[in-house]
């Protein structure tokens, strides 16, 4: 204490002594309350990985527009397998409550209400009507339950209403372009295999899904546009809506074969089920040489390609498709971030990879 007077030294020592006597009790009390308060805050801010350890089960409500749809049924099987794999890898039980809306939007709305009343952590919805998704979104937002749509993409305005809405699907334009590419490649390799009568024009019929379904509209437009852009000389004979169903497509094709005998050389179908329906009618009529293409790469569709009855189909990796749904669903259920490697477009959209499948 150089430079201090004796009086200043004594005053300083008194304050130091007093400080030590007070600080002992004061600091002890501060430490006690500090530990208590920090414990309270930490208990409410547990890291996501610790929350995942605490949460031992996840409940996911899944509503399918129609379980009988072949593609949807295949995807359902992959979703169930993906859930089993997740359980085995993470030790967290996943309950999938899967319901079919049987093509009825009101039924699907009721299913959503039931899922929410049961306390589902996440909703996974294959909409009956993509333009009516707003009512489902209203319910999900009110309950604060993240929602993943798949296969039928809601309108952009609805998807932008909340940051907890996601979509998983295959890009419809890409599907259509690849379908058109199947025909283009074959025509360039062997024109006579498509243009059976050799008149320089490929006459085709078009089997469409639904009149209001976005994927159907896009697949219809771009499959044909791809053929035109590639220089394939095509002429439309007729087209019709078969609602994605094999039986309806078979009935239409049977009618067309009678109305336009010997004219039809190519069948362009929005999906495999309708393509198979056309093949059924062709087989019944005993007609040969009509080229058929589809989209979805269903088991039956691939069998038809292997058997030489269908030129080709477009494959969407269903395992990857279902896995993407499960990754988003489990992450949201556990309050975790969606894996960065998923590459969501605009933070909402996941597009499943696609490829051409032909026998040759």
C-alpha cells in the first residue's frame, strides 16, 4: 500500500475485512440461487438429442386418399418398413396409424380430427383433393402439429401458410419427360417398332388420371411435348380420363379399339395401372404391335415390362420416397432439425429421384 497514509491503510483494511465477512455469506447465497435458477433454465432447454432420448415413442397419423391405388399401396409398404428400420436403429417406437379416405375428402378431414384427438405427433397426408388441403392445414395449425403432404401437392398458397408444412413427391414434369424419352429413344433406334404401318406418323391415345389432379395435367402435357420436341411425328387419335384405375382404362381402351380399328399405334398413360388396363383390352382383342408406356414402376408394371407387354415405365425410388417422409416426420416429432442432406427446396419440398426402366 505504497503512497497511502496510515489512516487510509487502516480504512482500507476495515473495508477489506468487512468485505470478506459479508462476501462469505453473500457469495454462498448467490451460488445457491445461481445453481437453482440455472437448473430450472436447463431443464427447460434440454438439447434436442437429449429430448430424443427421453421420448421413447412417436405416433404418426397417416391418411391415404385411396389405399387400393397400386402406387399408394406400394408406398405404404415401404413406409411401414422404414418405420421398422427407424425403431431398430434408434430404439424409439414408431406407431403408424394408417387410414384410407376411400376417395372422400370429408372422410379424410374426419380422420385428421381423430389423429389430432389421439395426440399424434405428426400428420402424413395423401390428399384426396389437393385444392381442399386448407381445411386440414387449419386443423394442424390450431393443434400445432407438423404436417407432411405427399403424392398430391397442395397449392402453393396453402403450403406457404405455415413453416411446419412439408411435401414429398416425384416431380411430375420430370416423370413426363422421362416417359416421353422412353418412346423417343425407341423411335430413334427403330422407327418401325413404333410406327407399325410405316406411314411416317405415330398415332396415339392418351390415358389421363384425374381432370383436376396437378400431376395428371402435367404428365399429360409434358409427355407429349417431349415427343414433339424430339421430332417424333405424332398424331392424337383420342384421349380419356380413367381416374388412375386399371378397370376404367381397360373399358376405355376396349371402346377405342372398336372405334379406331388398326389406327392406334401408341398408348401414353399417366400411370402404370391405366397402362395395364390398356394392355388387358389389347390382349382381349387379340391385337398386336401397340406400344404402351406408363409411370410409377409398380410391381405389376415392371412385370409387364419384363414380359415385353409394356415398352417402359418411370421409376420413382419408393424406398427413398418413404424414407424421406419418415426422416421429416421423426425429426419434427422429436423437435429436431431436419437432416441437412435432405436438400429441401424452399425448406418445404423434397423431390424423389426418378429413372427410366425398360427391358432393353
